[in-house]
């Protein structure tokens, strides 16, 4: 695997590949890689000729400085995992390689960035679109692979791609879970053994909802799920919403695509999860 820390060197390498007629797949990450990340890589390998993964803990998307500081950065283990998975290139830049200084600009993508996650993490999606825009400009991928785990992020980036007419196709890949149902996340390492058990209420509730889903009872089901989660010791509910999967408005009986989305704090760790219901 080739490892790049400078955008110019990565661009040159990719120019050559493109002139040889290769398609480029891109998997952007914050690192601390787990099998969820690697499943995106596998999908990218299936759909494109050469795959670039980026590891960059983007400071502008962290609304909480403590969260940024304690974000895990096991770069040696990450490189090993990518090598083993047959990744072609890693882009692992310093912050100064990505940002000129205190950049103030952001892309206006409308209400999507202010709903749900946006409400609880003000500025988060402005940081996400900023960095993904920069990364897309450097990598110029044919396809970029994102996890359903961050459902709203996929919608936000899709919106950016539409507004700016960027020549990239987005692929949303399913959520990988631990055998007990917990959605894989780099933040799971911060969970104590007790937290880890309490955190299972997320996938349990989403599964229960899937089994009991009824379009005519969405408000009651939403309340019931929120109550189930709030009743779990050590778990603080931020939101539980049954939403229109296209715009994240509250869904109604006519909504075609429906997704349930949840965010909680378990101890000091913030977790999100979701399930596509229709
Ligand atoms: P992150 O490093 O958390 O920014 O995640 C990088 C990419 O991996 C994002 O597109 C995430 O949605 C995706 N991802 C994170 N966790 C999972 C998971 N459990 N299953 C599938 N994809 C995931």
C-alpha cells in the first residue's frame, strides 16, 4: 500500500492511474479502523479498480474539543489493517496540509445540517462538508463509499454533491454490528463493560421497532421506543425519530422511505444508530 501525507503526491499518483484508465474508489475515515470501515473498503474494491482510504481526524467537525482530544489515533494498527485488506493507497495528512489556517467558509446546504445530529452537534456538518469537499477535490473519486451508520451524513454529502454538481457517485453501505447487535464504532472503546451492556438498548429497540412497525402508529411507536431507551440505566436519550429517509422530516403515513434514528450518551460516550424501516 502506498502511503501519502501530501496532497500533491497523492494527486500525482492518482493522475497516473486515471490516465491508465483505472477507476478510483474512495473511503474517507477518521481512523481507529474496525470491520465496519473495512466493509466499505471491500465494497469499494468490488466496484472500482483502485481504492484510496483517508485517515484524517478533521478538527472542524468536532464541536466538542474534549471529543477531538480523546479521539483514538492508532495509526500503526490502522496501516496494518489496510495493508491486510489490500487497500491501494492511504492518505494520512497533517491538519496543516488540509487547512490554510483558521478557515471560516462553509457550504450552505440548508435545513438538513440543522436537524437531529445537527441540533446536538452544531457546526458538525459544516466541518464534514468542508473536509469531504477538500478530499473529493484531491482524490477526484469515481465513487465514494459511506456507511449507513452515519445516515444523516450520507444525505448531507449527497446534498453537497447535488448542489455543486460534483462528478462522484456516492454508495451507502450497510451498518456492521458486533454479534450482540452493537453497531461498530471507533468510540465503542470508550465504553466500560457496564456501558457496553447498557448500549445494547439501541439495537434492541430498533429491532423491536422493525418487528412491530406499523405506519398507522408512528407517533405512539416513537414515544414507546424513546421510553424504552430512557428506561435503560446509564443511558441518556438525545433523540429518537422515525423520519422520512429522504429529508429527515418526521414521517407520515404517505412517506415512502422511512428510517428510525437515535442518539444517546452512555456514560461519557455519545453513540448513534439507525434502522431503515421501509
Ligand atoms: P468514521 O471514521 O467514524 O468517520 O467512519 C468512516 C466511515 O465508516 C463513515 O462513512 C461511516 O459511516 C462508516 N462506518 C462507521 N461505522 C460503521 C459501521 N459499523 N458499519 C459500516 N460503516 C461504518
